């Protein structure tokens, strides 16, 4: 382990960057696509939730890696900085086209990442408070819908310059 990764932290960093590396590339490709900027924001947020769903341990691993200077800087450079830069680019594009109101990209970063990761970080709460044993694809989709509705409802501007209302449904079933 020491030969290949330098330390346990080096191994963990390699694991995180291996898992999230493709997602970072896809996110940067999304920013380049010829799509409506609001659609790009939707796909971006759904993508973050999907990564946490597919790799639930990554969330806790990243949180723990930010506890030491060595790994915090490396994770920030490999994951957090590219994520924040791409989000800013997506927001700037949507704001320039008058589709969303102005928002501080740093605050957007924390609002979106906090909302996306909390469901997965708080799985014991799901179990003990709501009787949910595991996060399945239906819950992931419903959660993505709700996060998108809440975030975009606060950002979107209609043609008259007022806040637009939005309802986003991915086609997932809803509890009765």
C-alpha cells in the first residue's frame, strides 16, 4: 500500500478520485453541451444525487477526508474545486440568459451539495424516524424531484421577470 499510494490516505484519495473522476468529466462535458442552461442545472443536480446513490460510502469518506490537511487539500483540488467551477459556469450561463435570478455560486454549492448528500449521510434517521430500511431507486427519484423543485423554484424567472413556479417529475411513483 505504501509503495503504490504512499499511505492509507493516499489509497482513500485514489478510491475517491477513481469513483468520482468519471462524474467530474461528465459534469464538465455537460457544461459544454448545447442544452438549455436550466436543463443543465437539473441534470447536474440529479447527477450528484445519483452518484451518492450508487456509491453511498463516498459521502462519508469525503467528509472524513476533509478532517486532515493532507487529504482535504487533495480532495478539494480533485473534486470540490472542479465541481464549484462547473456549477459557477452553469449558473453564469443561466443568469446571463435571464433564466434564473442571481445567486452566489458559493452558497449554491453548499445548498445543493448539502441537500444532495444529506439523505445519504442521514440514513440512520431514515430508519429510526421514518422506518425506511434502505434508499431505493424510487426514493432517490422522489428526493431528486423534491430537491429540484425546491432549488429551482427559488431561482427560476418567468418571462415577465418574476419568479416562476416549477414542478418537476421524473415519472417516479408517489406514496399515497
